[in-house]
C-alpha cells in the first residue's frame, strides 16, 4: 500500500489492485484474504483519497497586464538571449492584445500549418495593425479572419515588440514566429519559457 502511494497511484486504482489480489488469491486456491484486514485497508485508502483530493491541480494563470510586466522584466533582465527575449515578448503581446491562445498563433506538435504566417501581419498606421489568420474556428465556415489590434501608447504595447522582432526574424516565408535558426516556435516550448520567466 505504501509503495503504491509513493509511486503516485490514484487511490481508486489501489482499491482495484487489492480486489485483483483478492481474486487471484481465491483463484490460486489460497482462499480469500482475511476480511479482518479489509477494514484497515479501507481506512488507509480513504485517507489517501482525502490526501489526493487536497493536492491542488496545476492551474493555468490568466495573463494580465501585471503578468505581462513580470514577463517583460524577466526577459529584459537577461534571463534569455536578446533574440529569444524579443521573440517571446512579441508572442506574448500579440497573444494578449489579439485575445489569442498560444495555439492560435504558434504551431503545436499536431498542427502542420500555422494560422499566422509571414507576412500575414501588417501595420495599417501608427495606431493600428491587422493580423490575418489563415483559418479560425470563429471565422465563417472556419475560414480566414482579420484581427485588428490597436496601439496602447503605454509601456505595454504590441507594436514595438512586433517591430523589434520583425527586424531580427529570419528572412523568408514561414510561420511568423520562428527561432533564430529558422525553426518554428512550438506552443509547448513557448509555454515552458513563459513559466520559467514567472
């Protein structure tokens, strides 16, 4: 019982495991496990269930302006190389101000074609930009949509990070967000670097 708990098995699985042991004991001709031991096992499993229930599940933090400021400070402090910091800051700002999930603007292991492609973004003026998504669940018939993002004229603005990133982005067409070596940024790797910065 202790080994199963240490290994992290769910208490419900432990109950099934002990039922299987009892069944095998009977099938092997050893007779049923003494009923006197079952109440104690039931108490232990109940205690483990209570302990398992009290462990908080990993929560996804909502990205707020305060969180963005923490990310910016961490990346400006040299936590990542300058090129990587520019890339991550641009991804974070575009995701925040465009109300995108990271999976919408970055590739995942399962997607082959990104919704956001270079040069699918363009600056309309000093106060507005348009991000063109090649496909979207919210578009009519899941087709392409344009998302308009306005400038904030504050310390947290999507324009400057995107312009800084585009200056250092590898040349050529491909996903908008790429590492310095030309490989596309995956949602999972970006997520890990955001967690590291927080």
